[in-house]
């Protein structure tokens, strides 16, 4: 296919950056390795600010995660028995609907009750699953922030080692 002026769409936004790169985030460690002491000091203070921000975010996420864990435990204690009871109830209604001498009208009524019980059970189960998903998301975010803090600590410790060695 030949590319002409007509085939290029000016309404499209194309980005040819690094895969996974975040917009507006720079990871420049060259400044901390600079020979100028003022540049190094600015870079170190910037890294320390980023480290403090990440630490605060980890604290918030950990606090939120503790609340979610408590809510998850309550769900296990309260919701799971309800879900089991509703599923058992639905099975009983389905069994009643398929009995030999049940009228068609009564069978439809039992099937409707079974459907309602199953729907309620699915709703309760999905609420419990949402809490578990939020817990997993928070754990992944905490891991990401901790990895960033480790990178910052490594950069700062390398700077300190170079300072001590006189490089």
C-alpha cells in the first residue's frame, strides 16, 4: 500500500516512546552523577522528595488495605454462609419444579424463585470478589512504590559511596 497525503489522518495521536513509559515522568540519574555539586544536591533533594511521596502513598495504601482485609474477613463470616444457603435454596426450588406431579404453573413459580435466589447469591459473591480485587490491586501498588523507593535508595547510596571514595 502506498502512503499518500490522503491516507494520513491528522486527527490521530501517535506516540513512539518507550513501552510502559509514563507521560511527564523522567528517570534521569545522570544529574546525580554530575560533576557539579549544586546539580548533584538538587538531584538528591528531588529524589528524597519522591521517596517521601512514595512512602506516604505506601502508608495510605497499607491503611486502606487493613480496612479492606477487615471487610474481607467480615464477608467470609457473613456473606459466604448466606451464599451457600441461597444456592441450596435455589437447588431445592429447581428440584421441586422438576417433580413428576408438579403443575406447569407451579413449576414456573418454583423456577422463578430459584432464579431469584441464584441472582441474590451471585450479587453477594460479586461484592465479596470486588473487595478481594481491591486488596490485590493495593498490594500491587504497594509493591510498585516499594520498588521505586528501592531504586531511589540505591541511587542515593551510590551517590554517597562516590562521595566517600572521592569520585
